[in-house]
C-alpha cells in the first residue's frame, strides 16, 4: 500500500495560524526551528531525554522532539516566544532573570515553559512522585522545594543551575504573584470529577 | 578635554551583583545559538559513523543514497577535500579525528566515515541511515584496567611533567607509623553540554564564515585556516551564544565537515551532531585507575606521598589526564612521588573536561586523606592543617595566595563540623543512614596572552571587543563590569562584544583562565584609551579606539604557585534497603581571588559542585567489550544529575587578596568547585555506613553489595 | 527515519481497518515509537494517529473497579481522584515514570506496548534477537547490570520498562482490544509472551489489534497499596528494580496480598509464589523475607545483575512492613 508521505497542515502557534507543507517525518520541534524560524525551542537530545524542547500543547507541557508536526495540527502550541506579553515578562521568566536561574541558557526556554505548566498542574491538585499521600486531599499540598525538584526533573540542566531554578520557580509560584492565565485553562477539568460522578 | 564619566567617577562595578547582560534574550528564547541562525539555501549535513572499532573501510555505497530525495552529496574518504593536520596550534597538535575522510583506516567505533548532505534534515537523516559502508574488521583492544601491558609514561609537557619526585619513598613508607595504600577508579565521563555541537559554514565574498558553538573563536578560526591551508584573515568564526562546553567545544569534526560541504556545494551547510554522536566525536574524560600510598607519623604528618594515576588515550592521539598533579600543590611529604601514566586503546581520544586531572585526582587523594585521618584518629580538617605546605611541595615556589585553611575554618563553622561524631554508622533518619564528609579543592589559576580593543563612542558609551566566549560562565557580564570599573563608568554605558574571531587573538574559555586572561587585556586597553582621551579633544564619529596585547606582560609575570582553593562539605543519606545515596546538603567555601560578579560566580561555583555530585553518584559511560562501542550513549543511558538529585547547595568565598597581581587578583572559578566534591561525598558515605567506596559512581548496586560495616 | 503515511482516525472501526496493513503502527503519544523511528529500530510505512479516538475516559465501575480508556494520558490516569483513592500504587507507579512532559503525552495503551530500553536493542548496529531475530544477544555477555533475573532466556535478557504495568499487573488488569474481526480481551498476566527463543514476539495481541482500554476489577486490598521504584538517579530514570504491593491484614495475619516486580523480567512480574507463601502467614518481617525468597528462588542472575535479588528481597520486606504499619494506624 502506498501512502502520501507529506501533508499541508495548519499549526496554531502562539495564537497565530501557520499553513505549511510538511514531510510527515518532521517533528514539531524541527517545524518550529527550521520552517517557522521559532528557534527559542531548543534541541538538546532529540530523544525525549532532556526537556530542552518543552512547549505547551493545549496548555500542557510536552516535548516537541517526539511530537510529529502533522499530529500537532488542531492543537494549540505555545512556545517560549509566546510566553511574555509583549515587553512584559511572565513572572517565571522574570524570576529566572533576577535570580540567575540558568547559566548557558540552552535549557532555559524549556525550563520556563515546563515551570509555567508545572505550577498549573500543582494548582490543579495533581500529585507527584514525592507527594507523601497521593489520595485526593481536601487541601493541596504546598509546592515545596522537594515538589518543585521532582516535578522539574524532566528538564535537565548540564550547567547545574538547579538550585537557582528551584528558587526562581518558588518565587514565581508564591501566592500573590500575579500570573497570566494559562494558554488553556483545562487542567482543573482534566484532574477533576466529571467522569467520576454517578457511577460508583 | 574628554572625561570618562559624568560629574563623578563611578567605581565598584566589580564585586557588585549584576544580572546577565544577555539574560532577557535567554529567558525569551531570542538568544540565537549556532544551530538557530537561519540562512537562505541552507543545506543540512548528517554524519555517518563507523560501527566497527578497528579496521578499514572497504567501500562506501554512495550511489543508492545519492538517488534518494533531496540528497545533494555524500562525502567520504574517496572524494572529500584534502586537509592538512600536520601543524601545531594554540593548544598543540590537532586530534586527527578532525582530519575527517582523509584515509580508509578506522581507529575506533564512532569514527566519521561519511557525511550526507541534503535539502532537509529529515532527508539527510534517512539517507545517512540508509548508507551502506563495508568494512574489513580487525581485532580491537578497548579494555582499560590497572596493569594493562601497554602502559607507558608519557613525555610530559611544560605545564605538567609526567613524573615528579623527591626523597626515598619506600624508606619513608617503612618508617611510617600509619600507612594508607588504596586503589581508586573513576569511570569514563562525558561533557554533554545541553547544546550539541553545531556549525554553519559558507563562503561569502571570498571569506569563509562559520557560525559555531565553541570556547574560542580565534582558536577555531586558526585551526580551520591550518586544516584548509587558508590565509587566517580569510576565516571568520563567531559563537555568540554557547549552550555549555566544559572542555568539549574546540575544533571538532562538525566545523570541518561544514567547511568541506560548503566548499563542495557552494551553498551554506549546517552540521549538527546528534546527542549520540557527541559520545565519540567531541572528547570525554578518560577513566582512571589510581593508587595512592600515604605514610604518616602517628599525628598524621605525612612522611610519604605516592600518587600513581593511569588513564587511557586513543591510538591516534595522546591525551594525558593529569590526575596525580594535585598532590604537587596540596601536600608536602619527606618523600613525594606523583606520576601520570597512559595506555593507548582502540577508542576515541579523551580531552579536557571540567577540572581535568584535578576532578578524578582529587577523588583518590582526598579520599585517601580521609582514610589516613580515620587511621590516625585525627579530624580530617586538622589532618590537612597539619600538612599545609609553606611553598609548592614540588616546585618550591611561593604561593601567590593560599587560603585553603580559611576555607575549612569558615566552612566548618557554617556546616556545623564541630558537632560531628567521627565514628561511622552512628546516625539514622528513618530509612536513611546519615553521614558527613569533607575534602579540599584546588585548581591552577593561569593566564594566557590575549588582545582586546576598547572604543570610546561619540555618544558617551564604550564598546569593548574581545574574542572571549560566554559558555554560560557569565563572561559577557563579568567583562562589562571589569571594563566599567576600569573606565569608572556605569556598566550600562559599556557594550561588550565577544566571540568573533575578527576581534583578534584571545585566550579560550578554558582552564579557568578565560576571565583572568581577558580581564587583563580589557583593563590594559582601557588604560591605553584613557591616555588617548586625556590627550584628545573630542571624539570623532568613528570613536577612539585603543588596543591591547598582553603577551609581553604575561611573559614577564613572576613565577609563582598560582591556584584557587576551596573546602567542600557534604551530608548524605544512604538507604540500606535500596542502596540509594542522596546528598542532603552541600557547602563549598572557596578562596578564588577577587570575585567579579557575585551573582553569576555563585551560580558557577554551585554548578561545579553539582558536577561533583553527579560525578560521585551518577556519571559513567559503558563500553561494550565485544563491539568496542559505547552502549547507552544517550541521556537516558548516561545519567547526570537531574533536579531531584540536587539539594540546597551553598557556595561562598573568603578573602583571597594578591596585592602583587597585575590583574587585580582575579582568578578563574569554573573548575575549582568540582574538585574534591566526589571525595567529600564518598567520605560522607563512609561516615554513614562504615564502608569505603573507592570506585565511582557510588551506585545502588555497589552500596547494596558492600552493605554496612557497623550495623 | 523512512518516509511514512499518516492518517488520523476518529472511530475505532476506521482505525482497525487501516491497522490491518502490516506496515502500519498505531501512534499514541509517540514518546517511544517516534524515538525508535529516529534510531531506525521501528520503520513503519503508515502511522495511524489514534489520539482523537473517543477512548480517553477513565470511568469508575460498579463495585469499585475502573475502566481506563487506551488513549487516556499517563497524567490523566495519575491525577484521577478514583485512581488515587482506589489504587494509590497505580497513581504512584505512573508518577514514578518518565517526566511531567512525557506523562502528558504518553497514553495508557502505548505504555503497555513500549519496547525495552535495553541499549543493545535501541542500537541497530548491535546484535539483538528482539530487534533482529537470530542476530544474537549482546547483553548476556555484555553490559547487563539492568537486565532480567526472572523469566529470561539465553536469547534475551531485556526487561520491560513500564512502571504503570507493574501496578496494573498486581491489580489483575484486563486489556481490551479491537480487531477488524471484532473485540477481544486478555488478562495482563497473559498479555506478554514468555521470552523463550522468540523474544521478538512480545504480546499475545492479534495482528493489527488496537488496544481500546484496560479494566481494573474491584480490589479493596488496593486501597492500602504502594509503589516503590529504585533507580540510579532520583527522578527521570528507568527502574533498576521496583515493586507494587498491596496488603490486607487482620489480627497480624495476612488476609490478602498483591505483589508485582518491575525491571526484573521481560514483563511486569507478578510474584505469585510470594503471594501464596504469605497468604495466611503472620505479617512479620520474617514471613515477608521468606515470601520474597520463595519468589526469587527462581532468579537466575547474570555476572553483573545479582544485586537485583538482594534489592527485590529488601523491597518486599520494607514495603510490606510499611503497609503493615500503615494499616495498623
């Protein structure tokens, strides 16, 4: 059986639509970097093993190196270029800048995107591997340094800037720091109760 | 008359925390690294590596691949442009691995055998994967172990003799009341900067332009000029942002391949190494096998120090990991013997990796010191104080400054060392056995000739041009502060441009020598400029520029033992159920001269300590003996510390003045902070469990099998 | 990576019709498949994107079980309140796997079908019977510190990498699937084939079958359960040994116990010998250790992975002791 190996697709990136032909082999990462000149998203391993290519897909963090571009059609993609509001940095970006949450900067776009989504995941009540009791709790456990470390472990930093990264994220996630709404505010629903009602 | 400043001169830029100049670009994704710069008509090269460890290439079946969609060229030893690797560059003779495609011999697994160039990276990748290469395979030897029959003592070099000694070692060991005789090993470790090596090359109006990721753009430009027999002025290399380097980013096959391909195809070509390819093409830290013998009086005073280190190198190039060099700086003894030996195998050539020699060497020596402290019943810090030398133990030269004991004192105070029960296996926190450990750190503080220019602009700003590299160190920011202080202006009025070989020769970002070397050139140029400005009466549109070259001044620097020092402290938990070791806290106190930018300096020091943690517990490449190739050569198989492995780590410094220093007492800080960390952690694991772990990394299986000595 | 066709499907019949093509693969999150395509291990001619199939729901069933759709992501599974309440070890197992990004992408169905991370398997230049039948197993005499101690053969000593699957195995999960000929189901215990001399044949799924979901039968014992994973760094690494355990005791005696091991075999390993030894036995460290020994008596260690026997024994004792103490609270 022979199949077409390329398609014309429309990608929704940072609120803008881009229509382009793609080889099916093209990953979202390569489409961003090589086709759309959105090179803020970095390629560290191309194997899902470092997190440098993290973007938000429908508001959730994902590695763009394992996401085929053709399969991203119809989804909302947010890259590091779409995080700041004009000249107004997102609080996570500002904290990375102020608290030196990086060194070479190559993992930074991925760290920033990942942190923004991670804060949302925590706020939605998602547990992590270091959450003492994963059973649903009346009150969400605080976003401790230990929680941030575990939840951010999918973003490797070879310069060893983790201590400052954790400090920056804790600062940006502090209650009272105004954060823009996430690109897609669905997490509460995803963690939530709709499917569980009326059956058990 | 033109003045430098407004009404009052501004000083104090150096020593004041400043966020990174390029920070905004880094947090918004605007910073362009080597693989990020777009070019029209860009073609993509994908490298094919040998799958055999030794032999000859019989044939490269290029024709079927050339017929594949988008494929533009297949370069290999049968058709590639010739290069000349017979020269001596800034840092010695080139590793022949960069002289790609010049013959049919394969000296190791992962040797470059072909480059496929195509219109898109997807096409290049598939074609490279499809390329059939036939080999005549020969038996290989990749086994590294102490006592390998091929072991030899290398010639040594001006910076490091292979072997040094004084006194009668065996006699002093015999006369010693306490003797430690232990063997240590460290595994093969890889730099793995998060940004893989990438280069774009093109010919532009008769000049070769290379956009690269490197530690020194003039260095790479000179190497490329040598390799391709070009006039050095016709090569321009730039590396505006570099995503980590750690010793791996010099001239490497990717730049050479990009130049070859653009020369053949007459269009821009980018070659990006894959993560897996990095493991055989950009160097690595050799595994080491080390034996340390210490003989001491009952109170711990050293009578004998013997450190014998072995590393491997390739059969095409010699690299010596100078692990035994540390004792020549740290400790004196009546009899003192240190030697670095090498064995050549059918493997890629190792290279400098963050604190070469000192990182693995300190693991052995500083663990042995801890073992000696235990045997003597002396506190490990007191033992070091007892053996503090007045002058270089081997050289006899005075130290320019040496404040290692001040580091220990400050560190002990802040870490709570005085409350430590020296007995092992005494503390428990739930499932964790708890222990603490310490070790000393040191790294040479060298300097090398560099040039710089500083321009006074008509608008009252200043532009510094120097071929420095900011590989994440904060060099761009540090040089801004240094220039601002020398100019006595606010840092906001200084623009520092770096990483462009057209700016002229400068030291590479390496060996903890970058900032010190560049600072000297920048401050010298500023001094020149200030003299010009005093004479002049107004600034023309093109500005007024002064240039410096520190070659003569560097040559005139008096001979001293110049080093940074430090004291490392670690607390670990060891889970005896699973064998997992977790570092709970670390503190490093350093005597590293004058700290230029406390914000970025702290990041760099902590980063080095994270490297040490990672070295102690995680990092290790595995070579398959049957195939001679690495297995698990990716970031899932080669672990370095993830965020969850790294606790709160603090780094700080003590005063470390050197009033005689022409560079104002600035020392490098990139490497001293990894030194001693693995030893401090291993010593803490002993303190937790009562078992000495002399082989890195301290993995769960090793801890499980070793058990505990006191439970 | 070779060129391939791509087809997004919106209903199950459409998916399995396309799935009859032997060159086709179903694409879920792609976290394993796309990676293997890049390294040349997988070379499909057609990808059938199943992410938009209506199979992403997680629905509690009567009596306290769960029905998990195949395209639910790992994140959805771990975050779901009823998963966390009824099968905490399952939520913990999922959270112990990969990273936040990968869990957001990876699907439950794909997790079961992920391939081994044996480094010889993922490197096409190396011999590997699983990837290239008959080429040999380089791991048996090579780098095998993280290879199998149970159920392996001389032909393959690779381990299954899933964390999720270990908990699912402990809780008697049943896999449901659809083919062009209709639906079917397989208990997870029968889902993975023995290694024998055919390590390339990994599951009992019929050719072209699409996993549509997983059913977890009610298991009150699972409310007191735990997953513990050991690895060579604290996070974002595959297990070198793991355990899913659930325990119900009364008056100091084990009424019911569930035990499964990860990273010790070509499949998630249900420790039935240990369960048998423990049922009715006193809930003490001694009987936990004896039960572990009963299971691990069959272990065959290679020169560099013998520590796993010690590790699993320790894990059984430690985790069951913790569960005993918690149940007593």
